[in-house]
């Protein structure tokens, strides 16, 4: 896990070894299978546990604005910590791989937080356990998902993302449908089961995944500006990073407050809310791979326009919802547009260099988490001042609409420069975006 190990201590893999890795389609799909297995265990556990944490705080008298502010403070802090973990994993020279050591480090602390949370009763202790959970879960989230980018060639990235989304949606369906029923009767059991399932499935996945032999030692020690400098060598990509951050506005607001909305305004139980969400997740299972295929074949911009249309319909329908059937409609629309949201990140993934995946994704996470923290905090106060979740939903819709405009601004900027056309309808400057690469990385990209 030491990224400062010299080149003499850990010899770089032969170029043909890295080329063979990306040429081996059987290995690629085996890796994808185990990566999604780990995602399944995580989603099966976290889908129900995270809203239960927030609802428990609310039950003890913590207001929506305070819950939102707590989530925001975590996002602001983690924004910078993710930069560190992603950069360190990019340059990690461990024999276990680049991403595996960090995931292994995070798992025990996540399990500890989940096991102790239902046993605690004091607000300060619950908040402390949530901070512990947030921190190490974000360490895991800043490294484990990068395996799906590292192990997969660029032309099929969106489709693999669709497969991952199918698995996560299936796990979410089971979690919300059965976990929410369990939460009504045995809330403590949900946390204990989630900790066991998540840790065991992720450990099995890490044991079976073979990471690509990318040799990318660090040049000097980490500082916050290093990954940002790597990701923004072409300053035009800053526009794309801002767009990815703003696009998250509606989905994060809706996801954060829909459980509160269902309980407070629709007077539904946790079990009924879970059932309503489960039908939407089942729909996401059906559309995730077609959405990835659409992005790979027809471009991200068509998918983003389609997503905006569905999002607008959802925002309109939310005004008139009064019962369980209405919530089922909202959740169906929400999970219909979520697979299309990957279109924004796909534009970035097809622009970046795989060896610096962590630098690119962590820079995006820095901006996205910082913006998301502000958005959640503002939405929490909007709910407190207006006593309406609808205003918060429309605030998120406005932000995501602005993001769509920013994506087209980026497209225009890339088209008006000295560029070479590439896949997805995006025009990138190959020379500027990939100035210097290790010979092994060149072969990896060529494959």
C-alpha cells in the first residue's frame, strides 16, 4: 500500500502483459461478474440502512435542516479526503492491487458503525457513528467502484455500467421490499444483517477480482493540488466537471428527502415506502442495460435530453401525489431516469487516461460532493422554511436543468478548438488531454 516505493522495489509489468490483460475478454467479464457481486452485497445492505439512519435521527427530534446539514458537512469534509484516497490508490504498488487495500481497510470500520448504531440511544453517539460510517464508506466508494473502470475497455464502459446498475437495482429491490418490512418489526436486525452481508460479499469479490497490472508510481508526496492538476491539464474539462456536479442536484435531493416525504406528508410506514420504491427499482433493472447501450451507440447528449424530459415529468407529478399509488409513480419515474444519468460521467470517462482514473474521478468527486453538500443543506432549510418537500424537488430540478446547458457549452467549446472527433459526439484534444503516458498505458489504451 506504499505508493512511494521506488521503481527498483516493484518492477513494472511488461507492456505485453498489460496488453494481454485488456485483450482477454473472458478475464474482463469474469472481473465484471465479481465486481458486480460486491456491488450487489453493498447495495443490498446500504439501500435500506442509510435512510433508516436518517429516520432514527428524526425520530429523536433532529429536524430536516439538521439532518441535511449533517450530510452536507460530511460531504464537504469527504470531498477532500476522497482526493487523497483516489490519488493514493492510483499510485499504489501493493501486490494486492491498486484499489483492494483501501477497500479492505474501510470494511471493519463500516461494520463497526452499522453494528453499534441500533444499540446507541444518545444523539451525540448516533451522530458520531454516522460520521464514522460516512468517512469509511466514502473511502470504499472512492476506490472500489474504480475497479469497473480499470478492468474494462472504453468502448463498453457504459454497457458495463448498465450491468452494474442492473445488479444494484436488483439488490435495491430486495432491500427495500423485504428490508423495509423487517425494519418495521425488527429494526436492529436490519443493521446486523446488513453488516454481515455487505462485508462477506465484498471480501469474496476482492478475493476473486484480478486488477490490471498498471504500474504508475507517484512522483513525490501527495498534496491536494496534484490530482487536480492531473485532471485539469486541459482547462476546458473544468466545464465538464461542473456539469457533472450540477447534474446530481435533482437525484440527490429526491433521494435524501423522499423517505421523509413519504412518512411526513403521505403518512406511509417504512414498509409501504419500501414497497413503493421496490417497483421503481425493478423498472431500473429492466432499463439499465438498454440505457448503457443507448449511450454507447447514440451518444451521451441524447440520453441527457431524455433524462431531462423524464425528470421534468417527475417534478410535475410530485405536486399532485397524495397516496401510495402516487409514490409508486414517482419512484418509477425516478428509477427510469437514473440509468441515464451515467451519460454525464461517461463523457468524462471516455476523455480521461485510465492510469489516472483516481485523479479524474476524485476531482469530479471533490466538486460534486462540495456542490451536493451545499445543495442538501439549502434544500433542508427550504423544507424547514416552506414546510414543503415539493419546493426542494423543484430546486433540484432547476440545478439539473442548468447542468444540461453546461454540458452543451462543453460540447461547443470542444468543437471550436483544435480537436479530433471521438466517440459519443464529444470532441476532445488528444494531445492536450493525454500529454504524457507510460508506454504500458499506451498499449492499454490501444487495446
